C-alpha cells in the first residue's frame, strides 16, 4: 500500500464516521425506537425475504448465531415475529413479521424517510442529483470487491 492508499483509506474512514454520526447509527437505539440498527435491519430482511430463516439472516447480515438467537427470541416475545415450520422441510423454521411487526417496521421506515428528507430539504435539485450520482459511483466502484452473490433484493 502506498501513501495514496493510506490517504484514500483515511478519507473513507472519515466519511464513514461522518455518515454514521449524521444518521445516528451508533446510538443505542435507532430513530428513537427501542431497537438497534442490527435489529431494525433484521426486521427489514424478514419482511422482504421469501422463506426467511435464521440461518439465511446470519449468512446475509454476518451476525453471530447466539446474538441472532437472542434478537429473534426478543422479537418473538415482543410479538414482532412468528416462526412457522416450512411445508417443504419440517426442520426449517420460517420467520414472518406479525401485524405488530409490520407496523413497527412501517413506523421506522417513515421515520427514516423523514430523517433523510430533513438532510436534503435545503439542497438544490443539482446538489441532489450530484449526491445521487456520487452514491451510485461509490456503490459501482466498491461493489466488485464485495461478495454480492448473497443479495436477493
């Protein structure tokens, strides 16, 4: 790694700190909810994944099995999810959001939209376009180095 690489790494880390701070991603709870970023992401994945299992979540989100188990048990106790045996494989437990879980996720998604609206409300249309182009550029530039074969959405 050369000096230029060190500068790029430093700048990427600086941006990551800025972005996680501006969105409050390191807060104990996300969007003034009782749930962490990881927990909200798990709810989102359960909602959008067909035949979602704990193993699929562990693999996709790279979450420790024990931590995932504790989160899913909490979600079940909070009546956010239900587990049902698969009709194809009785050993597999499929995860589904309950109506309460869907409502919680909907509220969090609305808060997230409002948060982003607050960030961009004073930007010009040109600035918004440049922001979107920049985000696309980051995704396209860094994606070849990532294993995206796990993505289903």
